[in-house]
C-alpha cells in the first residue's frame, strides 16, 4: 500500500495566510488547520 501525501494548493495557502494574519502563533495554527479541514473535506 502506498501512502498519499496531501499538499495544500497555493491559492489556498494564500487565503489561509491572509485569514490568519496577525493572530498569535498557537491560535493561527489552530484556525489555519480548522479552516483548511473545512475547505478540503467537501
């Protein structure tokens, strides 16, 4: 069995950077992960 790795598309990275800009680091990571999960899970 081969494992597939997921690479976040560049436009999504741009969006997530803008959406989490200015947040404290730990909160930024939490919000980033949650937003990404909601967007890619559809």
